C-alpha cells in the first residue's frame, strides 16, 4: 500500500512540477511578446502584424523607459510563425465599389434626350445609369434624381454567383474594361459582392422587345406563313390619333420607344388605320407589362399597339376600319395612372409615333408635380 501510495504521490509531484514549469514558461513568453510590442511602437520590429496575438493588447503607455528602447540584439527574435494562420484565399473579402457618380435633379421641361445632350452622354448611357427610366411609368418628373455616368456604359447590380467574366460576357464587353474602371474597386481575384453596383464601360442595356403574332385565325389573314404580307387587308399608310387626348405624359426616346397619353379611364380608343387585329388580350408579365393590349396589323409593314386598356372591344382576326372603336382606355398592367401607351412599328422596329401623327399636342409631362 505504502509503496503504491508513494508511486502515486511521486507521479502527482511530477505533474505539479511540469505544470509549474509550463506556467513559468508562459509568463516568460508573455513578457517577450510585450517587449516586442514596445519595440514595434518605437518603429522597429521584425514581428509581422498577423503573427502575434499581443497585437490585440491595448497600446502601451509611452513613458520614460519607452523613450530609451533596449538594443535590438538584446531582445528575443520571434521568427517562427509556423503556428500562425496563413491568409486563406477563400476568405478574400471584396471591397464594394466606391462609385460617386454625378447626379442631376430633373427640371421642368427636361426630356431624356435633352439631359443626355447636356451631359454629353448618349441616351443609351442615360438609361444605363437609370434602368428604371425604361419602365412604363411616369417617373421623369421635376425633382427626380438621376445618375449621370461619367462615360458610356451601364450600371450593373451584381447578382449572386456572377463573376466579372460572366457580366462582361452578358454585356459583350471585355472583362478588362470592368476591372480597369477604378471606382469599381476590383482587386485580384475580383470577387464580387451581390447587390453592389458595377460600372460596365461600353455596355448598353438591352430593351425588352415583344413581338405580336403574325398570323391569326379567322378572316383577314391568308394564314400563309409569317410577316406583314400575311394580311390581305391593307391600311391607308396614314394614321389618325387613337384618342381625342393629345396630353403627352411620356415622349418616345431610346428607353421608351412609344407615346403615353393621359386620359380618363373609359375613353374610347380607335384604330389609327385600317387593319387586322392580331392580339386582343391581357399581356402582363412582359417587361413593359402592357396590361390589356390590342395590336392591329395594317398589312403594309405597319403595326399599331394600344396598351393599358380598361376594356377590349375586338377579337383576334377581326378587320377594323380606320377610326373604329377597338377599346376603352384604362390603367391596367404596370401603369402609373390612366393613360394610353401607343407604339407604331414598321417591319418590327418601333418608331416615334409622333412621326406619323400630325396636329398640336399638349405637354403633360410635368403636370403631376
Ligand atoms: Zn408608355
């Protein structure tokens, strides 16, 4: 028993001694680190900032002793950093872009083209900095703040999973141009933070384009293939206003190749020329969110498109005469108020409807403010 107790006691004593030695070593080690920090404050140190946990200690008070640092040779040199964490490339934290682009407050009488000219940028670039401007709404009111990009291009909001390369490919521009744009703040390996905005030099925002059917069941179509020549009913080639209102709330420009006319809901809408109805239905969910929509194909390459209707009075395939009532105006789809959205297309290209409509108009762009 005694012998066994002695062995156990001896073992405990050994452990206690080892523990004491370890504690003493730890104190010495702490002292060395504190000394290293003192030297570091003095401006001369071989200790890497990421090396020692002592760098998180509060800064030492500068005293008389600090003014007389010991010789470097008298201090232990910490050269083994094998236990320090190495920078992990997978934890690279991207810096968000630091864009501070010029902004402009819209004034009464401004138009998108006028603002673009004023700042020497293209209408496409004006849209590139303000993608909301192409939406079917009436937001270009005085007092609205818009972003003026410093050069041609587009502001892109980063989505999860996107890379510089994928964005460059989407806009068909070289990735180098995005990287080289200083305020994009891109550093190798060019990781992107979702929901930040990236300037894409040279890019243009593509405008949504929806094509109306080129054939319809019923009269007015010979059903033989596609294209404007499908329709045997020919328009006159000249157009009348589809409504009595000439109150223009949004003119045609690059971002909105159409004409918006404010009018109370329920106002009759007439066909601008003779033709065949090719679409008469709900058309929301598209980029423009047309709401209730009627499209008339005039058989001569022209189509007219009437959107945000409140009621539809025609059906696909129906032949309509110039001036015949086809619908009632409304506020359906993505619309900021009762109005008619009119598009005039020639061979599937949208033109300014005012090129085809004559007579005086009323500028209602700023009446809402
Ligand atoms: Zn419109």
